[in-house]
C-alpha cells in the first residue's frame, strides 16, 4: 500500500521525488539522505515507545492483504465508541502513529488535507472492515510558537463506508493504471 500511495502522491505533486528516484508501486527505494534516515528512525522510535503507553492496543498485529495489496497498520484495538447516531458500540479501531515536523496548528485546522495519511488510514479500515481509526500524531515542533515544544494530538476518526470504499476504488484504479504502463 505504501508504494501505491507514494507513487500516486508523487504524480499528483504532493511529494517531490529525488531526481534519481524511479516511480514504482513497490516502495523499494534505497534511502541515502541522512536527514531522511534520521526522520525515519525518530518515527520508528516514537512508535516503539508510544504504542505500549496507549493501553489495550495490539502493536503491529499482523500484515494484511486485500486484493493483492499488502499493508501493516501500527495498532488495533476493540473500543467502545459513540457512533454518529448517538449510540455506543464496540468496534475495531485502527491506530496509526505519526511523527512529523508539520505544524500542529496547520494540520489540526485541515486534517482532511493530509491526503497521504487519510488514504493510508482508510485503506487500513477497508482491510480491517471497520469505519473507525485513531490517529496519534507527535508534532516534533508543536505549532512552531515559542518556546518550541513537542505536542501530541489524537483524533478519533469515523468514516462512512462510502468514503472507505471510494478511497479503495481510487487506489485500486490507480494501481491498475500504473501496472498497465
């Protein structure tokens, strides 16, 4: 899934690829940039230390496969949530953990504009057959106001089944389009 999302985001201009990078549905890049490597390592360290603190969340429970696409979500729980109709219900919740240098203020005011995050989370929801996800984001520089300090923000996301299905259809159509090239 990460290769599909990375490739789509690059073609849409959301990501700027390295000049030597070849677009591929399988994310097999060899990352050499020291800054990129440090960011990846910080993100992995954050996941490793943070997930156990959440409580009752299975840490990287399994690799999932749907229609030949493989993906691994960061965590999974069964939680009692209030659904749109106002009732409470036990549901599977997908957990996604992010570590970013984006501004907490910018992201919080336009979470739906974080296309890559939303594509990924909705794909996981499709594979888990759930409409619920918890997004946990460490904003390394907070909202960039002084004093600069890390900020943790969490969102409980409830998608409609149509949103999840449409997201999956777009990703699968894009995958088919790229494979035909």
